[in-house]
C-alpha cells in the first residue's frame, strides 16, 4: 500500500481547521477559547465534547473520544484512514503524495483490474435479473421492491455453465482476471465453468462502496447449499467484511445500533421494512475483526440468531469475539428467535415495530455470559462455584479496564463468594484496624508537567534551543518527552493535533490526549519557565544518577582511569550546583 509521508500529514492538519470540519457535522457553541457540543459518539444530555482551534483536536470528557480532523472523519463519516486524508486534502486544495515502490504500484493496478471485473459481473447479473421471470417472481414473492433491488444491486446468475464466461471472458487475460476475482470453478479435468449458476446474486461491497465478492442464494433449499459465497481473494476476506454495511452507512447519517443477522435476505428484508441497521456475517462465525468493525460503526450491537442450539453456539462465538472489545460506552445484546423463525420471517409476520420491541427485550451481554456459564453448573455447591470462577476469570481478564470490566468481576464475586464484598451469609470475624499511614502529598511529576506544557503549546520546545541533556535518565516518561521535543524541533510549526497524530495506535496515545485536553493555569511566559525548570531539574537528576552508578561500580569492581576522571568532573558539577 502506498505510504503517505508524515510531513504531509502534519502540513494537512496545519491547513485544516478542525472547527470547520467538526462544525459542518455537529452544531458547535463557543465557550471561551474552545467550542462545545453534545458528543456525536455517545448519548449525553450535557455538552462534554470540546473542540480546540488552537490545539486542533477534539476531546470528549464523557466517553473519552479524542483525535484530530483525520480521526474525526474516520469515526463520524466512518472512513478509512486514506479516505479521510483524501477528503481533507480536497478541502484544503492539496494533492496527496504517496511514496510507492514498483511492487506496490503493480498491486494497485491489479486491484483496479479486479474491481473492474467485479463491477462488470455485477452489471451482468443485474441485466440477467431483468430478463429472468423466475428470479423476478422470487424477489416479488419475498417482497423485495425495485428500490431495494437497486440499493443492494441484486442480480441473477443464469443457469448453465458458461453464461458469465461467454459474456465477459473474451480472451485468456480476461479469463484469468475473472478467475482471480473468484467467479470461476474448475473440475478434476481442468475444465473452467461459472461458479454461480441459477442463483439470486447479492454483491458484497467494501467500505468504499466497491464490489469485492458475491453471495448467491438458491431458489429451493434442495438445489444445493442455501448460500454460496465467493472464495477468498486479494480483495475479499470474509472474516473482515460485513454484508450490508455500505448500505447501512448510506441510509443512516448517524448509526445508533447495528443488528447482526445470518443471511443476505435477512438484511434485505429488514431494510424493506425500514430497519436500516442490519448487517450479516458472510457464512462464518463472528470474528474479532467483525467485532472491531461493528463497534467502530455503532456503540450498540445486537446479535440476532435462531433460538436452537446452533444459534446459541453462534451467540457464544460472537460473545468471545466481542468481550475483549467491550470498552466503556459500548453495549452488546443477544436476541434469540423462536424455533423455525429468522429475521426475514419475523419482520414479515410482525412488522418493524414488533421486531424493534423484540430488540428492546434482547439479553444484555453480561446476562448472556453468566447464563451460559452457569447453565450446567450447580452454584449451590462449592465445587460449582469454583468451576464457574475457573471458567469466567480468564474471559473477564480480556475486558478492557473500565467500569464494565469491574462490574462483571463484581458479579462473578457475588455468584461465587470469591473476592469483592461477596461474603454475605458468612460469620464476620472481628478485624484489627490497620495502622493508619500518612501518605505524602502527591507531587507532580517533572516529566508529566513538561509533557503537559508541550501539548498545550508545542512551539515552546524551540525556546530550549535544542539544549536538553537528560537522555538516559531512568524515569518513567523520559523517552516520550525526548520524542516529543524531537518532533517539535523537526517540525517547528506542528500543532497539538498533528503532534498527537504521530502517536496514533500507540499505548501512550490515550494518556497524551487526556493531558492535551487539560486547561493549564497561567500563560505562555509561565509555561516557558515551567518547561525550562523541568528540563534543568531532569539534567540534575541525570548527574546524580550517574554518580550513583559510578559509586556502585566502584564497590563492585573498581573504577578505571576514564571512570575516575568522569567522577571528578561530576563531583565538581555537583559542587557548583550547591554554591
């Protein structure tokens, strides 16, 4: 994939006004030096979402959402990184450079040809739907109107082994391209024929609205596998894609929830009845990639499965993929339908409002988790409680830090009597009061203070003139502080938002955003003094650290002449500090 240079990203963010980008999508109100609004990424009554024109980034004090103009477009408009960069570049009148090697350029050309072939196949299937009374009658019988046929670009693969091949495989090169796109099969004798035959065709779109694969459905259940999907290709990985997600994005300016169903027709039927938040996995169980994709698009996810044993197994598989991604603010629910029913049949019989009522009664993830784990466990015995703890603890350890994880562990403690305050019913032994210790007053970390100042106004790093000598100091955050100073020295005009962009995806990102969102007391002159004082103190600490290291070496093995000279110079420097 082509790589966009970091310097361009910095320049793009410097030229992009985040207030304008966010304000075109969310109503902002001025509050002092910043702008505020109700957060677009979670439900709230008061405005805890702030946008800073000076720092060029946004932060929500409610759900913790934060980022730059790029990440806002990714999260609000649900764009991929490259698409968000392209969007901002168009607004700023900039051309996006991409440093490519010949191999990646060739891969891009190959991808374009595959997209073109799949698009041609889509049009072929749509044209054949127009001429097939059988296929149109089937869709009429399922209540799929012309609007939704067009929305999902539904088509028909004609009966016979060479309809698509004869229409599009005009030469050997085209044949190979269609084969790479997953549209052909080959028998034991090497004969190539159409993979999809006599099936209603459902194109599968990627997140940019391009066809990357197909799903084909038979008319009668005895005509073969109910659904036949394209094989994995260079463009299509079924464990990473969701059928209908492109259509959901187009139908909803803001996606409050996603409903995960099992079949293509389930998605189409729900859309037909006005439930425009349905997606389907592609003939596979819910994967971790699916879970991440779902929560990137909506805070609430409903898994809708059959109520039989297979449906509950599918639900548990989904839970296993979702659990490690249950950050605070996200919710997952499980709806199991009556025997013999699926979302398609339910919404036809009961209508959209009744289906919505069923969703409101769906089982929360927390309840489903403990219901399933305790299904065959007798909690009336110590053995049963121990077994529950053994099974639950490793899974609960996967939940990200936060209130949800704490509450789940608290629930386990109540069920098992292990840990927490779950000692109800046991005789309480009198406990001796622990001796009271006086905690020293919290002292602000020098490193943290310096980082906070830099994030408030990055250009203050330039006042140091490149003179900061504490590399090697063994204190938490020192390497991060040096990295921040280096970034500002390399890019003197860098904004807070662009600085934070360099840490996207790194573990330090969340802490940096929290510090950047703080409003520091004082002004630029005070911050400059604080930064210089912090750097000076860190340099002194490095001096003392080196003296301690040499003293330890002398005790263990002695000092050579070089060490002795260094020690004399360090002691002189220490003496000068005390004058």
